[in-house]
């Protein structure tokens, strides 16, 4: 068996992990190269190959699979690089996106931002000149799927001609009740194929066959707008890697739902790439947590641009049936990862009116990056603060491959923060770090306490370039029982490592409302149709029948409510008992979310949506483990003063290198472990133990 390569492209760095059949890890890390990002992937994989003592072509020629996680779609949305897409919809529904929903004013905003509700506005339109680019056609299907008014094909031809004349490069089709009867949408696609064969088409009945025309149209429009972007990027990356000797068909792409898909399929369904990058870290935490006997994990990833949080509960990643993108709510089942603009590149400023120090959400990104990168950055960032406080050695950053300019960082903090606030440079840097840590702790509370989970019952995994440094502060604020820096140095590329544990994964959904007591035969029939569809899709992926696995889920609500709660559905033949079990699972989860005695069975329970998660299980390398060495000790490499803001001053701090951090080692804070691609901060009063997997497990005795 050859190599398994996983690459995760972030906004600041592109990370690569190469695994051999025994699970041995080799790391590559290089700056991302926006806007095209392909060169950053090549650089990162080449770095890993060099660390193996091999050339890039040699490693790629022996690669079994290359799995790729990317933020290309998210970046394109954020920077307004969507394609010039058009929308075809039922007559009378052209304003669906602009009307949106009342929650669109507040979707995705922090609690602090919502205090200024009067400043909130509905989201910008999804595609350029949206109203002009939306065409109505005559047709109507009712809620039962019966055709009330047949499709007027001439109106469709006119709509297509007008969109083509307007220069569209993709078309989204979202007709009313199409998930009940898809004939009209499929005929529209045939007509586009006749009149504009080079224009890709997205159908809502295939992408999001669920009740809710706004969320369905939003998902369909986003997919259409991203199709040309994703197609160009994935095609160029495939060609580049093939030229470097990667075998055709060996490239798989990470999706936001926590699974992989073929590169060719992803080009047609780019909306599934939303959340692609952060999801790898959640999968990695699931796999490593299982090996460590930790079924409940808070996954925290501090990157250069964002802070991402996800959950593993009872050994499974928490998924959500919808996701928020630029305030728009999309029908898009994804691993539930929430992000804020709080990373190493988050910019610190003093507000001119209030005189308050703010950190983020604006980021310096990869270019120009923090001031200490000496690439033109002007305003201080969290990374600049970390350097000033003594956590990061400017001579050994990224293994010495990138020297940092401490003097410029100090000047920037002095000019933009210290002087306006009347603080010393160290005090100002400490304030920047402390505010960033509090932002991160607040997001974790939102993901746990506000969703019915107690963070004290979870282990907190700290990864990303800044997670091991800042995580020991924000996790301690939560009262977490333990903190884990996964694999030591592996932590900085943990999302890339986690992609290796992903399987082929597809989601199949359908809205089909039924009321309790749920009719067994009808429920079984809907699931049978979805499962047949799922099995056929996996067969098309070349997954052997023995490696196919299906999971069932239901989205339920109480009568008169508008939001659903997702619960699992038992496998095997469905019975009256399993229907009662589904209803009870719903009421239990409802009370977990909203409090005891909040359930209201008298309102009746409605089963709104059916979902089948389909998996094609892939061969995966194992996790290397060695027996800890009893009594093993690590000696500090040196000592230096580090400013710990909880101590309000500097302490003489032991500095360690990874050479001595072998399984069985224990040490007490304050201490700093300098790894080639990240830094671990063991805060005063904390203890660090190295386990057999090479993890740094940090606790408060």
C-alpha cells in the first residue's frame, strides 16, 4: 500500500499530511496563494515530499488517494467572485430571495452585533442584478404533486434566451413544489441543453428536495453561482497534480457534510464544498477521540483568519440540516461548524469614537499577513501580540523557515493600541490576546451551553496554527475537564489529517410531511426510495456493496412550529415500536435543547423531512501508538520571560522543543513547547502529559 495524502487549503496556510500504511505522519505547510490557490497546494505537498526525502513526482506516483479540503467556494462567496448566474422560477415567485425570511436580518451575527438590531439589514442578493436575472415561467404543481397548470415551454425558451443574452454562465431552476413532482424542472434542463448546451444547470429538485421555497432557492442559486468557479479550480488542480504524476481518478474532495466525493461530481455540486476545510478537524477529533476513549469532544481550530468550533457527541459529529452563508439560510446538511473572525491574523484596533479596543473580525489574511511577517501589514494582529508577549520565538517560527520582524510588530502595537489606550506595549499586546481568547470562549459557550450541552463534560481539542497557544486559555475559562493538543506537532495540520478518516458520503433528503402516530408503511416506503437512490449513487462511485452503509434521520416538530429537530431513525424493518421510539427521541432532544417540561405533545408531532446519509467506507491507515516510558522526563531547552495576562506580568518560563516530548513525559506550567509549525502554551497551574498517541493532554490538577 502506498501513501495517503490529505491537503487542506485555508485562508492563510495550506496544510498537507502524508500518511503511510502504518499511519506514520509527514507534514507539509506553506502559505496559501490566493486568488487561485493551486500553487499553494503544490507548494505544500512538495514541502511534505521534501520532508520525506522524496521528490513530488515520486510521492504522487505511489499515492493511493489524494483527498483535498478547500475554502475556494467560501472565499469566492466572501470576495464576491460568484459567476453571473440566472434563475428560472414559477411565475409569481421571482421575489422569493429578496423577501427572504425575517431571520435573514440576524442570521450569522454574534450576540454583540445583535444589540444593534436597527443597523441590521437583509442580506445582499445572491447573484449580480438578481431581479433582472430572475425569469418567471408559467407552470404550477400543487402540494400533492398534481399538475395544475402545464409547463409553458415557450415561456421557458424566452427566459433562457434572455438569460443567455444577459451573459449568464450558469442557471438555477427552482419551481414551486418541484420536490413533489420534478417533471417540469427536468424539462427546463432539457430545454437549456437545446438552447445553451454550454451553460451548467442546477435543479432544486435534485439539490434540495425539501419544503421551504426560500431556503431551497437560496441553495440552488448558490450552487449555480459557484459551479463555474469550482469547475475551473478543481479542473486546474487535477491537471496540475496529474502532470506531477498523480494517477487519474485518485483525487477526492472533502465536502461540508463530512464526507468525500469524486472531483468530477463536486464540480457539479460546489455548494457542498461550503465548510469543506473545517470539517476535517471534526472528523479527526472523532477518530482520535474514539481511540482515546473520549466520545464527547469540542473541536476548536484557530487558524490565521477564523476560529472554528464543532462538536462530537457520543462519538458522532453533530450535523445540521441547514447552514448560514452571508445571512442566507440554505438547505444544506453539513457538519455543524460555526466560525468567527478570530484567528492569528485578526486585526486589533482602537475605535475612534468609543475608545474601545476591538479584535477582529477583519483579518490580515495571508497577504499582507501580520505586521511581523514583514509583507506590508500595517495594523497589529493577534500573532503580533503573541510574538511581543514572548510565546513565539521569531527565530524559530515555522521551523526557522520564516523569520519574524519583532521590532515592526512592537511599533504597530505601540502606535495603534498602546498609545491610544495609555498602556505599555506588553500590556497592549496582552489586552489583544485576552480579548481574542474571550471571543473564542464565547463562541464555544454558544455551541455548547446554548444547545443543551455542558462543556465541563467534554474534552477540548486544540488545533490549527494558534489553537495550542490560545486554547489553553479559552478552554480553561469553560471549565473543560481536559485539553488535548492532538499529536503534538500534528495539531497545526489536524484538519488535513482528519480528512484521512473520511468516507465517500452523500446525503439524500425529501420533504414528506406525516403526522403522529406515524404510518409505518408510508414511512418505510419513503425511506426505501431514498435508500435505493443512495445505493445506486454509491454503486456509481464504484463502492462495493459490502462497503456501503446507510443511516436514517427524521426532522420533526410540534404542530404550529416552523423549526425542526433532527433525530436518528432505527435501522432495519420499521415497526410501530420504532415509530414510537422516533417520537420519544424527538421529545427527549427537544427538552435537552429548550429545557425540561418544554415538550408539548398536545400540539401533535409532525414528521416533516426524511434523510438518508449514505457512506462508502474507504480503507484508512491506522493511528500509531507506542507505550509511554515510565518516569520519562523532558529538560527545558532554555528559559525566557513570557507575559501571562492572567498573572498581569512576565514569568520566567521553561521553553521545550519536541525532541524530548516522548510518551510518558509530564511537566507543569508555566511552560512553552516550540514545535516547527505551532506553539503550545501550558499556563500557570496547568499540567501537561504526553500519551501513547503523542498527544499533549493538558489538565488543571
